[in-house]
């Protein structure tokens, strides 16, 4: 009998289908053609309608042109940030906030053989910050993740991170970074075995505008005890 995890991952494989930007969909159109057609629909002459059309064109350029449900890291250029990388790694630096992220492939899951990528972020500010400054850095990190990193992640991959705790005398278990990652869709921190101190998430499809307004992200939380085979 299959375990729930085996059934879950196999079901996802059956439901998901990756279409290249120029590959024909069941409708006969390519993902790019479909998105461009939508962006050229006539809108009323209101400011809100024009805004929707601009956002649709931006989404076409940022997401669809690089492949619907792209299983690879998306290294496209974007004003205001610096992106570097290759097949299995990527770095994103946001000069305005001095926040940087690094995404590196580290192995594959033992169930489903999904690629596992390690996620890290850092800032280049002084370590001697006031509580208010630390809150600002945390907010900046989440904004950079939401607007400049999240859409670049490989669809169907598993993300992992090891959030560094920041215990205090009043709260020995305090881990601000873990809570920050959980707000972005990661699961709880693992408590035992090789996964102790790690968080995991599954990269899904881009949520709809309505779902985004409700706080949904591309990530779905996975168990803190997710098992994977690490690369050297």
C-alpha cells in the first residue's frame, strides 16, 4: 500500500503538465499567444482598466514568456535587481534594500525524486541594529522574495532552508527567520534526524490575483521531516 506522501507526489505528477512558451496548448494556441491575446483585449478608458492591462503585459513578459510552469530557474533580467546564475544555482541582489538571495540545487527527494534547492538570504547592514531596524530588514527581505525571487523558482521543486535561530532569555526558542519563511509558505522546522532545524516547501503554480490578495503564495508547506538525498 502506498503512503500518503507517495500518493500525493504521484498525483501532482499526473495533474501537472509543463508547456514551453512556444508549445501548443490543447486549445491550439501557445502560452505566449494566449497571454498576449488577453493583454490586447479592449479595456474601458478608466485608470483601473488601464492598470489591469499594464499588469497583464508585465505578467506576460515576466512569467509566460519564460515558460508556463517552468521547471528550471528563471534568470531573466529585471530593472532594479542583479541576477546571476546557471542551470542549478541563482543569486538575486536588490541594491535598494541591500538584500540578497541565493538558490542552489542540493539533491533530490527520496519520494518522487523531486529536485531540492537550498534557499538563503542575507543583508549587508550592521549587525548592531535596533529592534526597529531589524523589523525593517525582515520586511525588506519578504518584499524582495515576493516581488523578485518567488516567480523565478523551478515549478515542482522542493525548497529547503536552515533558519538561524535568535534566542533570547525570555524566548529560548525564538526564530524570526523561520516565522518569516513560514509566512511565505514553508512548513514547520524539523525537530529530529537529518532534517532537524530545516524547513521545506513545494513550489506550485502561480496563484491567481484573488488568491494572492488572500495571502496565498506559490509554496505549499511540507513536513519538517521531509527526506532527501543530498549532493556532495
